[in-house]
C-alpha cells in the first residue's frame, strides 16, 4: 500500500474530487483544509487578491490510500489534466500497516 498526498489550491478542490472519483483504482480519499505560507507565494499565478491580503494561500490536502501498483497510473492521469496544472504538489509514502477500527 502507498499513501498519495496531494496539496492543491482550495479552488481546485472540486475538480480534484471529481477526477479522483473517476479512477477505479481510488476507493476513497480524505480532504483536509490547510494554509500555505511561503516567501514564494507572491509568485503563485493562482494567488487571489484575498490571498495577498490575508497573507496565506488556502489549500486542501488529499490523502489517498491505494495499491502501490496503481500510484503511477493515477499520477500520470492527474498530471495530464489541465485544471490541476501548476496548482499543487504531491508526494508518495509507503504504508506499513492499515486497517479499520
């Protein structure tokens, strides 16, 4: 198992959710609202006037647990989608154990 973590601008949340729901490899995912603070935020082309005033960028983090063999295909498909281009970052981490409580 792997955990795919993606952090994107909050404005891309709905498009990302729609995309993830369309993948048969993705059984579910979790969104968390986060704030992006950076010296480079001013260079962000998706930065709104509101973001500049409040001093941070509203972002969402999504965590997706999936089979290790499915990660590359899902990432390739997400990378090809124009509505997410340049709006976020991702990382993949191994999951040593998972289950339900």
